C-alpha cells in the first residue's frame, strides 16, 4: 500500500537526529569501549553489525510488539503496555543502558504527545499517563513502535526506521569519540543498511518468546556498568 506523504513526513521528523529527546547525550557503552582501547575506527563496522544482529533484533521485536498493541482493546492494552515495558527493563541488565532507554522513551512519547496536542491521540496520552502513574519505564523501542502505529505507517517501516535512528545515534557518538570523518560515517551508515533490515526482519513473527527476544551482549552490558567509573566522560551512558 502506498505510504501517505503526510505520514512519511511525520516519520522522517520523528527519526531525525535533531528530534529533542537527548539522544546525543548517550553513547550506549561506546565511550567506555573507546576509552579502554577496545573499539577503534577499523573495528567499528563489525561492532555495529554485531550490535544490530543482537541488540537491534531484540529492540526491533519490542518496537514491533508495541506497534501491534496499538489496536488492542483498552483493558488489554493497559495491562500489556505496562508488561511490555517491564519486560524490556528486565532484559537490560546494566543500569546505564536501561536508564538511557527509559529516558529516551519517556521524552520521545512526551514530545510526540505535545506535538499531537491538537490531534486525537488518546492512546498515546493514555500510554504516557499510565506508565508514569505506575512508575513503569517507557522504553524508546516501545514508544517508537506505538507512535509508528499512531501515524499509520507500515509496521516493517516503523521498525526499520527505529533501528536506523539507533544506528545513526551510535555513529554520531562514534564521530565524537573516534577519528571518524563525515564521509566515513556516511559510508558506514550506507553499508549497514542490509544488516539493519536483517535485524528488523528477525522480529517479523512478533514472538516475545522466540529467539529474537533474548540476547546477552556482554561486552556492551559490561561497558555500561563500567561507564560511571571513567575519569572523564562526554556522555551520560
């Protein structure tokens, strides 16, 4: 089905690196890996491909699950929305990546709700208010999936766009941490597109009990845990 131009423009704005949710303040473990000499420009492409294959596939699954949840009956939606976000929290073992995801998700959903103030967006507003009242984290992946369904873009496109935004943030952080030029960064993002789509497609069955739901990215998790001990930091995480 052709994508409505207005919905495409909305999706493009939501995925822009300038969208004001604080993504530029997070390296998601990259700063620790660079500071400890575990990540270089030469290794970055392989690292990001592995990141997408593991963490990307997992987050794509939860993005997709939230997208599908948008049309659920109200009572089922409220229970499942909280459970979905609790599950994401439980699977993020390190505090820093978990809190980064929650900070970005909360700001993302709040910002979108403000943008939609003149529109009919009760499900987004209820998702925000319910999570805040229940002290449940709103994760970036779930918030993006829910909003993707609200603006009526294709499910696969919403998931792929979320992963594109995540990859862009990681490459942007790498440019501030490593001698990675603009041309190199753009080539890297271009070359990662097939890996990005592969990660998105791994979650196509939407099963929260399937293999895409579980991964143990030990290197990234440990880097997140060690991040607060760095003598000097550019990023929150």
